[in-house]
C-alpha cells in the first residue's frame, strides 16, 4: 500500500505540475526546471522524471525502506497540495487586470 500510494502521488504530482505550468506558474524545483528548459515537451520531461522517481521508490520498497517511502509520501502529498495552490493563485493572478 505504501508503494501504491507513492506511485499515485508521483502521478498526481506530474499532473498538477502540468496544470500549474499551464496556468503560467514556473517550476520551483531546480532539477525539474532544468529538465523543462530543454528541447523536450514538458510532458516528456516530467514523465522521465516521474519514471525515475517510481524506479527509486520501487528500489526503496524492495530494500525494506518503508519508513523512507512513508516520509516521501508525506512530502509529495504536500507537493501536490502546493501545486494546486500555485495553480489557483497563478490562475487568479492571470485573470486580474
């Protein structure tokens, strides 16, 4: 269940990141921002990053590092919430003026 939650949160983080990028908010994570600055489509860059994250999550799960995955689940749940707030604020700022 911990790994399933981690994978779902990775998908939600990717989707909400695309959502806030669509609303004109820039990415705060320097690694993801660098990947998005490349010539690839943002969806491709995020997909590669999320596949890497899920791969690392599977390695952590298989090696018994469930406590680490629980902490990462909390972190990514906060990231998803942050992305939604950023998209809402970014969307609201775009409609003013």
